[in-house]
């Protein structure tokens, strides 16, 4: 009987140890699963604004731009030239414009004189080559027939007409006194343009604009995040200054009785 009692106690102790191991294993697995769930929750609870894309989307682009700079310039060959997609073509165009500016501005060469001299030289070479081909026993120069197509000129004329009508409509709206901000902006722009025009002639101004088109867009595309952030702060400060100017100056200007009338 004593031996039987000892065997039962031994088996009970073994069962208790096994049950304790099972409970400890379950508790450790549950705690590990809970920790994994907490990690997943923390991973999914990270805000998307901390990612680079979220930071970029939070930046207000310059002039309300939503498309890339390449699409703003049309996305074609002119955009490739302005943004230096092909460095050889862009450098050639900028170099040609620089040579033309040096000829016309610094050397005081005139456009009509240059065109006439180039035409005289070309016609003289072709005329002498055509007449001397019989003596030197060589073929005559092949002069291609040039015909200007009609469609590109019509498209350019239609585009200019649309833009001119848009400018005229904008000027009419400004002159009618509907938008004070646009009126002040146009007056300031024309005043600055008149000052720049007094410093240089039209050719130099055109060359400056051409150089700016070949330098400013590519630099802006490279540092657009920094520029847009700075521009956003500057626009916020300008709006604050405009509110102060409106309260101190514009609000004190007497208004006519026609403002309250319904159109």
C-alpha cells in the first residue's frame, strides 16, 4: 500500500509539471503574439505625412502648379530645350542667341543688313557654282524647292488670336474696376517693365528674357521644394501686409453709391 501511494504521488507531480509547462508555453506565446500585434498597430498607425511623398504633397507649389515643370512648358521639344534635356541642343540654341546679341548689340550690326549680306553670299556662291560646273566637269548644285506649309502658320495665328483676346479681356476687367488686386499687380508690372525698358533696348530685353528661360526653369526644377517653401512663406507675408494696407488705406477710400446696386 505504501508503494502504491508513492506511485500515485509521483504520477501527480509529473502531471503538475507537465501542466505548468503547458501553461507557461501558452502564456509566452500569447505575450509574444500580443507584442507582435502591438508592433503591427504601431507600424500601421504611423501617419503618411511623415513620408517624403506626404511632405511633398503638403508643399503648395508656386502659382498653384499641380503638374511637373516639363508639362507646364508644353512637354515637347521646346520644354526639352528650356529644361536642358538635351544639353547639346540647349547649348547650341543659347550660343546662337548669344552670337546674335553680340552681332546686333555690341558690334551694332543690323538684322536687315545681316540678312541681305547672307543672301548675297549664298546667291553668289550658287550662281558661280552653277556656271562653273560645265568647266570643272562636276554636277550642278541641287537646290531644293522650298514650300512653306499653310497649317503651321494658321495654328500660330489662331494661338496668337486666342492669347491676344485673353489679354484684352483681362485688361477690360481690370479697367472696369472689378479686381483691385489684379489692378495693382498689373500697374506694378508695367512700372517695373518701364524702368527696365529705360535701362536697355528691346533686343537686350529680349535676350535677357531668353537667357532667363534657359536658366530659371532648370534651376527651379532642381530646387523646386526649397523654392516652393520659400515662396509660400513670402506669399503668406505679402497677404498679411496687404491686409494691413487694406485696413489703413484702402478701407478709408470713399466708395460711390453704385457699389450697392445689383447688376
